[in-house]
C-alpha cells in the first residue's frame, strides 16, 4: 500500500464521520467514490499479476571486461485478462544500474526481449533475480512477483594480444640448472604427495595410490630457461576512476596481456600483488596457469594500504638472476624506485609500466626509473601492443665519448 492509499483511507473515515455528524449527502457520495476507487485499485493490482510468469535465458560462467553479452527475458500471461503496464526488473549486479523494461501483456500472450549487459569491471557478480512490478491505475497499491533464481558470473580482465613482443631481456640459464615446484604438468615428476582437491587425473600416481591405500599425486618441477614476475600495484590511495575508465582495470589488463604473451614465448610467469584477496601466483606455464592468473586478477581489488615496494622486498627470495621483473603501478615513488634500482644492480632485468588516466602525465616518471630501467606509460585508450613493444628490449648503454673516457681515467687515478 502506497502513502496515497493511506491518505485516502483516512479521508474516507473522516468523510464517514462528517456524514454521520451532519447528514449531508455530499460527504456520503465522496466517501462512496473513494471507497469504490480503493476496492477497484486493490483487485486490479491483484489481477494484474495473476497467472503471469517471467523467465530468463542467461549466460553463465565467465566474461571479459569490455565485453557485452545478451540476456533474453520472457514474460507470459496465462490468464484471460489483459495485463496493464508491468515493470520487469533484472536485479543483476553486473553492468551497473538495474535494467527496467515496461510491457503490456494481452490475453494468453508471451513476449520476449533481449537486454544487453556491458561488463565494465572485473570481479564476481550475480545474474538475476527477475522481478515483475505492478500498480493500479490510481497508484494506490503496488505488488511484486519475484523469480528467485540467479546465477554467478566471473568477469575476467580484458586480454590484449601483444605480437610485437618477440624477445625477453634476461640472462638465460642452461637446462636443469634451476628448478622449482610447478602447478602445471611438466616432464619432470620428482616427488609424491597426498591428493589435493582439484588435482587432475593425470597427476595421480597409481602405483603409490595402491601401496598407500589413498590417492597420491605427483609433484612436477619446472627447469627455468627464463622466468618472469609481474608485480601489480593495488595500493588504494593511488588508483583513479574516471567514468568507466580506471587505473586498476588498465593495470589488470596490462598484467594478463603480458603474462599471456610471455608464456607464449616459453617463459614461466608469476604474479605478485598486495591485494587483500591474495598476494601471489607462483611461477608456471600453460593454459591452466593462465586461468589461475585470470582468477587471481578477477578477484583482486585496489584495496591495500601497503606499498608495493614492501611486497617486492619480502619476495626477493623468489627472484633468480635470470629473472625479469615487470612492475605495473599508477605512481612514481622514491621507495619503489630505490628497490627496483637495487634489483637492477643485482642483475635482475626490471621494467616499469605506469598506468594513468591522463596522457599528459607521460613524462612524470621518477628520474630513478629512467637510469637503468625500461619504462612505458599507458592509459585506457593506449595501443598496448605499440607502447609495450620495446618494454623488454635490451637497454642501450650510453655511447663512449672522449670526455667520458678522460673523466673515467682521471677518476681512477
């Protein structure tokens, strides 16, 4: 019942009191009109949703940022009476505002329409439920009918192909010189452990399973000819949102695009971050590992108060001398620059991708970044393949001149 219906009820009671007190027929006639309107409105509203069913054919599973998908909605009137305006609401959390579609259903009529939903942010969302909303002609009463079915959808960050990246600036090691546990299947199965939920059938070691009487899984090692770490800065204080554009979405797109390309080049890739949901994805290769990174990035949020420099310092034991570290950050910090310069001095190839909203900030890199670190600046509209094509190219040393040779010679005396 709406407030106006309550006002009409109070007015009806007041008219009845006045009619009984004065005997004036006008009060009774006004009361009859209001009472009739309330009764008609109530039954009209009830019948308007009687024998009405709604359903939806939704996409479930996964989608990617920037991608649109369609949802088909059906509304059916199985009754004899025509249904006046019904508002069909889709309470899906993906795509921003709730979708509302007004319809009119004739006797025994079925209508369907398509709603297009744009995925603007990565994360986990619900599709549905659907709700039919009705009110009478006078606006006295309203009634809703809810279809309590909904499904989940995970929106992954957008992947951009980077064919221009053809080499990786790193120091290659001989086969077998270094190995590490891998979540991907490799030719090297070096140990056995108890079965864990999610292990595939090809990981099960059947002889040891028969011996121990419980499922046992193989542990795989990977020998690194090349390894790369991607450090994603998700410190909340430095990320910006401008409409549908945001620096954290751009950063996630850069991270997954680089990860896919580097794995295509035969590199083992790991991801570091300071998100509250998870902080690291270990090194690995292959399609299952790419999906793990996608899920990691889909659920990560720019909600941390910890600086990325602290995370990198805590993770230095992960970096080998053949390692490439790519930092994706929206800021230029002296602390971060000093940590990266230290890693560069230790023989680790360091690259920095700065993400921003405005193109005019492209030249705002910390000078420490430019000395010995490859850099790039990207925004939402940047051509990533073009901007990142030289990210892993070998750094060209400064040419030797007569003055620099004499300066070095005099400094050594």
